[in-house]
């Protein structure tokens, strides 16, 4: 196939992608407005359209004979995938009437659906989720050969496929349901905010707020990423949105390339924790623990604030330590002008919050926020979106939701195996046994599990796995259920910057041209405080906003100071240079401040006050010594 013909085919396929994207968005908006269909139909339509988009995008290539073959194969696979994932939508009544009994034909259909779903997941997310699903499927078939408590009687192909394809906990289970209802509406809202220029407003405001201080570009990345987290909800999308501005800005401000990329990666990762519009895992959590999303968002406020206080402090101390200068006045955008030109579209976010606070569902709140945004965008030419811009926003929205749809559907396979074999209870018992009943050890094992299972996975997929396997162990050990799941969510989120597979660091590497592993290691350094924060809200649930306001002031204030002190210990700089003995004292003080308890708070304050006094005394003595030398010299 020559270049001209190949380009023409690609153009037609691009139009097909746009058409299917619009169809998926229209279906989602329709069901949000007029009510969702029965679970299998709602989820089946969502998955079948999403998987078609995966293969359509895979079929768009440059040109050449090999690419043409791949194109044909991808299109054929897309047609088959659409058929097998949409089978239950078409034959809904017949399938439901059999109460889960699977026919011989459906065994073939289910097997093909599983294979193509795993292939689509590989194309969308990578190999990690595919390998995990295959491991669990192998366990379902051959778990009888394993020794000890992990063994089970083993299941045949018919039983496994019935559970995976027709079961309530399989491919079309709750995780996919969250993607098909809550997540896609939030993603549509985010895509429209992006298309209307909201992200540029937020970054301009962030740079204007922080640019006049030391390390301003890095602080702008932290502030901008925290604000952008309300729109994108994913670490990689956040990096690719704000990083295009912040990373070059940081480099011009004196930051080394890998440091700039690492700061952007860690700041963008925390965006998933930012209310009011959090990452997809938050909506999954609300569904799994049967808690209103408003409560989940409320509980995330203080952990998110502590996360960004810690990262902001680390950035500031690094800037002071290395003597970085503020941005030049010519590089500072006008926040006032940005808000006047495009700021009105941001009112869609308070509209969303207002509906949530007043008890409306996430779907309904998202729908009205989208309507509000579309109306507001018409007020100024800079934000007005024509048909072409809306179509691009639809494509952007579906592109963002594809990893979530594939991950949640594939996670359904894993959950089906967990339910069928009972390995979830066994895994929880294993954590309790290995920890010896010690909660701190159990938390460390759970975080390690989250980080390992989360390698290369979106936060939503990592959260589903660990919430299924490990969170019940924490609850059984007496941890508040919200704290247990927030701990798992937080840990899964941090897998985005944890080597060896750190998706946020890889995205930042693509923008900066630096080594992704070096970026990931540096990101862990800047975000190390974040790895400790979840332990403390498990032991003091007040840090999740549980309790009266008056009871929150002291624990939140001491935790914030502890986060700053911890950043100082890691950076080796607080009021001044901190040698290792002072860094150790800062670390001890930080831990005591973040941990609950009046006596520990007092001890932590004394430790930090001692560090400050020693540093101020050393600075004073240094100043006197320099003055004496000058006097002697004169």
C-alpha cells in the first residue's frame, strides 16, 4: 500500500474513532440524564464500544505492507471483540433467564472474550495487568497442585468461564460498572474543561502565585498539578498536561532535568487524591465500601493537603539550599488576565461540588456540571467550543477512559477468581500471620503489596486488586474501614512514582528526555514523606476529617509541621544546613508530631525547636566569625 492510500485509510479510520467516541459519550450522557440500563446492558455497551476503540486505534498506522496486515488483523479483532463483549447485551433476556448457566456456544464466546480483553488490555496498559490476570487464571485451573493453605480443589474451563463471563463478580462486575457510570462522566467533564482552556488558567494562576519566590517554577508545578488533579484525575494525564509547561520552566529556573521531571511526577501523582474530582479509584472505593462519594472526598482533604505541604516544603528547601532565584518578571503570566479570559469555565467545578453536597449522585452532578460548563463556555470567544473542538474533546475523553475500562474489566477476571477460589480470605490470613498480629507490620506488608501489584498499572486497577486481597485483613485487625481503604488507595497511587515501573516518571521522562529510572528515584526522594502519611491517618482517623472541627485543629497542625520537618530531614536543610545528627533529630521530631498523642506532640515540638535553636546559634556564630575576620583584615 503506497503512502497516499495508507494516509487516506488512516483518515477514514480516524473518523471512525471520532464517530465511536461520540457514540460512547452520547450513550453515557443519555443514561446519566434518563437513567442507567440494567447492569449487564450498561456495562456491556460501555465495554464493547471501548474495546472497539482500542482496536480501531491499533489499526491506524503509517503505511507499508506489514502495517497494512496489522491494520486488517486489528480491525477483524475489533469486530470479533465487539461481538463477544456485546453478546449479553443482545441476548440479555435469554442469558438472565438461565440464572448464570452457560451453554456450549457461550463457553466459546466467553473464551474469545477473555482472550481479546486481555489483548486489548495489553495494548492499552501494558503487560503487567495481562500477566497478573494470567497468573490468577492459572491459579483457578491448577490451584490444586499448590501446597498448604493456598491450595484449592481446582476448577474446569466451563466453571471458570461461567464465573468470569456470566458471574456478577466477573468481567461485567462492579469495577466495570464504576467505569461505565461514574468515571466516564468525570472524564468527559475533565476533557471539556481541558478543551475550554481551564488547564491553562490553572497553570497561569499557579505560576503567578509562586513565580516570585525561590524555586518558583517547581512550586508552580506543585500548585498547578494539585489544581489540575481536580480535572484529570490520573497521574500520567496530569504529567502530560502540566509537565509541558512546568518542566521547561523549571529547567530555565536552574533545576536539573531529572529533578524537574521528578518534581512534576510526584506533584502530578498526588492530583488523584485532590477533591472534589479525584481519581477513578475514589469512585471505586465509594462503591466497594458503600460510602457516599462526598464522604470519600471529605476524608481525602487533609491527606491531600499534607501530601502537597510536604512536597512544597521539599521543593522550597531544595531551592533555598541550592540558591535558586525567582522567575524573571517577564516570565510571569497575569493571573488576573487568565481569570478574566477563561476563569469563568472553572465555575463548573463548584457546580459539581454543589450537587454532590446536596445529595445528588456523582453521575447526576457530573451531568449538570457538564451542562454548566457548556453554557459558560459560550460566554467568551476564548472558551467557546465549536463542533470540531467538541468532537476532539470526545476523542480525548474516550482515550482517557480506555485504560480504566480495560483495567476494570480485566480486574473483574481477577476478582472472579478470588471469589471462586476464596484466595482473598487466604491472602488476608497470610498478612495477619506474617505480621504476627502487629498492625504496623501488617500496614507495611499491605503497602508493599500495593506497590508491587501497582507496577505499571493505573491507580484504579491497583486499588481494586489490593482492596480485594489486603484491605479486609486491615479491617479484621480493627482498622476503620474508610482508613483501611484510603490507606490502600494512597499506596496504590504512590506506585506511579515507585521504581522499577513508575508510570508518572516514565511520562515525565518522555517530556524531559531524562533517564526514567533516575527520575523515579528522585521522585521517591521528594515524595518520601507521602509514603509515611497514610500510616498516621490509620492510627489517628481525625486526619481523615472524622470528628468535630475543634478536635481536628491540633492533629492537623502538628501533622503539617511534621510533614515540613520530615521534608527538612530528607533535604538536609531546615532553618539552615542540617548535618546528619540534626537530620536525625528532625526525623524523630517529625514522626512524633505526625503520630497521635499529646506527649508525642510536645516531644516533637521540642525536637524541632532544638534543631532551629542550634541552627540559628550556628548561623549567629558564623556571622560573628566573619565580622571578626573582616575587622582583623581591615
